[in-house]
């Protein structure tokens, strides 16, 4: 499973990228508003993220009609070669995804919750599909179970050349809220987990690692220095 970071915060992206294990970045309008972003600065901000990221950077459209989504998607794709256009899983979004994929523009279909939505997203040429785990949990459903169903359904088929030629669709476990979500996403075979910075840090830090390190350091002090 690859790790993306789910944030629009440049400091978080820079720090996580320095750890050496980051494969990409996902953003959305909420994450951009959270860092105090402005409409005028949006393209420049995405460009900065693209420069920091070694992998794909999902930038989301806000239009809801296919014509608006396509137009926005084309503009976003011009920002940098690693931009992935994030499009909602709606009828208009499916139509726009097909048009963008046919132009060679990779799309991440977001706000995906069910197997039929995921299969239709892949069939429309999506490069990535993002099932939202935490938001399913929010309505007392099992988000990981739904993610697992989607991963299994997608893996039943070969998606070669359905979207951007030569590229296979990948499932991104999104709306990840905890280390347990990350563990379970890997166990059910998600291709990617996009993880908030705070959770990503918790994925590395463990009290037994910290305590073990302290014990090793203390014992090393007892070694005769000669
Ligand atoms: O990747 C999608 C994510 O940003 C949504 O997360 O926690 O707002 O459901 P959340």
C-alpha cells in the first residue's frame, strides 16, 4: 500500500515528504479553506504542492455540471504534470471523467461510497477511486467493510486501457481518521491510503519504540568507553 498525505498544508507536505515514504498528496476544498486559502491563490498553491510532491497531487473541481468540471479539470491539469483532477462521483462527474480521461488527464473520483459507484467510476476512466472510510463510520456503517467490498470488486476485473492508456485504476482509502483505519486499509488491499498528517505521524510513533530507544540509550551509557 502506498501512502498519500491528505492535506493542503505545505509545511505538513514538506515534512512528510522528507520521511522518504510519501507517494502523493490529496486535497479538497475543505482542506484548502482550512489553511486560509484564497480563490486567486489556488492555482499557485497547487503548483507549490506539486513541486513538493514526488507523486500525484489531487486538486478538486468545484463545478457540478459536466461542462464546468471538464473546463476546470483542463485548467487544473495545466498547472503541473503531476496534477490529478479530483471529481465527485455523480452522473455529471462520470461524464466529465470520461471526457478528461480521453484527453489523457488522470482523474481521482471522490466521495465514492458503494461498489456500483466505484465500478462506474473505473468504467468511466478514473485513474483513482476514493472510498471515504470515516464518513461511513460517521453514519454508523462499517467504512472498512465498504472499502473491502470496493477493493474486491475492482480487483475482479482488468482495467487496462479503460482510462488513461497504460494505467490501471487504483483504490485510495480516504477519509482516514486513525491508525486502525490505516492497518485495516492495508489488510483489505487498498492500493493507497491518503492520511492526515497527525495520523501519519501516529503511524510511525509507538510508545514501545520510544521506550525501547530510551532503554537502549541508557544501557549504551553503561558500556565501558575504552
Ligand atoms: O480524502 C478525503 C478526506 O479529506 C475526507 O476526510 O475526515 O473530512 O471525512 P474527512
